[in-house]
């Protein structure tokens, strides 16, 4: 990492110990809205502002990858009006923010099965990928209709087909090769996972990739997760002794 490229880094952070991949489970949008006496959709709107703010922090502070859990495979079980709003919110945000993100060097990628996603959003996703594919300031990974178990199962199926066709020797299969069949191929595993609103579970998110990720849990609801608290999360990460199973 070229520390000279980092700008606006809070003084409490060590530029030589910055995580290169931060992932976030953005919990508490609905609870935040209820506390404010607002409909749940208002929480999602405010949560989107938090995403934009933290994405800019990642770009300015030299964090190369930022991954957010926007919509899980289980979220289809929410009320239809909320699901419909979320899909329209994702499409609208991509449409309204794409030019600015492109200008700031953001590369946009998506994780998950897009086959159930509305066609309008699918087209916007494709447009976002194509327009930003060569940007290098920060990679923004958005997990939509994503479930880690489904991702791992699909990878197993793809590998099994290759073995069945005689194109792959199963004895040569290792972790590195398996990674190639995951949605996160070409990405480093997350260094830091942030989960807001006090929840203490992984919720079917990046189960393979989080094997040695440091986890930071806060009771703050996602819409209130400020740049200052993001700074504290990274400062906490920088105090961890990452042994990766070694002494």
C-alpha cells in the first residue's frame, strides 16, 4: 500500500496498518426508523447515506475494498412493500450516484444471484459494472440476493461438473482453486467485519471468506454509524494481534 495516497486519515489511525478489505452487515435500519417515529423505509434511505459516507472514507483512507450486505436471500421473506421499496431504492441510488462514483474512481461489483432481481435493477447493475470496471480508487462490492451457503453450494456444483467432464482432477483441488468459483473471486478475504445494532451472528454472509476476519460489533444502528465510529472500529482492528492460528 502506498501510504502517500491516503488523504484525510484520522490522526488516531496508523496508515501502515489499515485493513485492505472491510465488510459490513448493515443492521438496524428498521429499528432506527421506529425510534424516530418514521416508517421502516426511512431507515433504509438514511442507511444508504451511511454507505455513501463510509465508501468515501475507504477511498480517502486507502482501504481498497468495501463490501456491504444489502439484501440477503432470506430478505425476500420481508413484507412485499418493503422488498419492492428496497429494489427501487437500489436501482435509484445506482442511477443517481453512478456518475459521481465513477468520477471518484469507484469500481462497482455485485455478489449474489441476480436471477430473482427485477430487470430494471439488473440493467442498472450491468451498466454500473461496465462503466466502472477500470477504476482503481476503491472496489465497492454490493451483495444483493446473496447467501453464502448458496454461493458455496453453487461453487461445489460447478467444480463437480468439471470433475465429471474430466476437465479437473479432484486431487488437485485446493482452497485457492475453490476461491475461483465464489462470487468474491479476485478479492482478498475481509480483514474487518463490522456488524451494527448489536447483533452477534454472521447471518449467512461470506462464511468461507470470513474464516480469519476480525469482527467488530457495535450497538449503534446502521443509519447512525458515523465516520467517527468507523474510525474507532478501525482503531480497534489495529490493536488486534492477527495470528491466523499461529502462536
